[in-house]
């Protein structure tokens, strides 16, 4: 299996899921609204400076190929300090050097969310993206990302 044939299914499992052509999208406008019944007029609109927002259980990543895979997030934007893919039940982000657990068989899946670390910016609305990378043991682009049995 080559990297271009990862055969992953991405399903939105959150109420924030938005279909947008070939992209998986999420709209968090209601998630960051004041919980005390206030409005954005009271607290500002968009994300706040030097803050962290975490949204769990957004997306299900399912293996539909015949090879076991691991997944990780890759953020290359500059709007945020970081945008991290996080697996349910795990605090550390899914990275190339620390990817998901192996998603073994077709139909096996993991649920993931996002953690956004905001820098020193004025309150604003942001639109950005993250790549979800699926890697098999025979990966051409990321041969070091799949765990080995070496102890």
C-alpha cells in the first residue's frame, strides 16, 4: 500500500461537523459562546489571545484498507501557535514521532479531536487547516512513523 492509497474513512461525529466539498470541516461558533447565557457582545467574538481550546470527539478515523495504519496530524499554518490532533483518552498530540495506536483491521477506528493553542493576537475568528496523515508499515514518505517490534 502506498501513502496515496491509505483508505481511511473520516466521519464527523460531532454536532459541529460541516460538509464542505472534499474537506472535513467544523464550526465551533456555538462551542465558545459564553455558558452563562451571555452573548459575544459581552465577551468578544472569536478566539482569545494566549489561550487553549480543546474540542474532543470530533472525528472518527476508520481503517478501510488491508494494512494496519497509524495516523497523526500535521499543521503547517502560521495562524496559531499549534493545532494538534488528539485521540480520545490521550493527552499528548498525535505527531509523526508519537502517532496513534495501530489501527489494525478494516473497520477498526479511533476518535479524535483538536487542540488549538492561540498566540498573542487580538480576539478574532480564525480559519485554518490540519492534515491527517495515515501511515502503513511500508510508507514511502514517513518510514519512521510506523512503530516497530524492536524492544
